[in-house]
C-alpha cells in the first residue's frame, strides 16, 4: 500500500522541526503531492504534520 501526501496549508511560521519533516517527506511547496510506501516511519512524519497535510491511501 502507498500513501499520497499533499500539503494543503502553509509552512510559514512553523517550527524548524516541522519544516525539516516536510523536507524529509520531499514536499517543497503548497499543493505539492508526493507518494511514499506506507511504513511506520512515514506514518509518524504524517502524524506530526497532520494539520498541514492531506493523506490518501492508494491500493
């Protein structure tokens, strides 16, 4: 299973660790979408940024 992750809210004014997590996911700007395998590490990053992201499961 894979996850489609899209940034839907701005990262301006966010803490450094949240910005670093966005960069680690490969998200560079608003409305940018990336796909990752569904792993516990990716789920943890998504949980940390759940207020900024939209996540869809792809089968």
